[in-house]
């Protein structure tokens, strides 16, 4: 009847908790990069 029909599961949506955790991690990484850049600028200005 339907021989070429595959039965693969639907792609699972990420939960709100998973998305919040990922956003928090991204924000922390961006904050670390910005703080290291500003620290480098402060060292450069004080020379």
C-alpha cells in the first residue's frame, strides 16, 4: 500500500527551559568577551 512511507519521529521542539539555558550561556560568553576587551583597553590606556 504505502511501501515508501517512512516512520521517523517528528523533530522535537526544545523546551523553554532548554532555550533559557542556552540563552544564558550565550549571554555569559558575550559578557566574558566584552569584559576581556574592556580590560585590555584599560591596560592600553594606562600605559
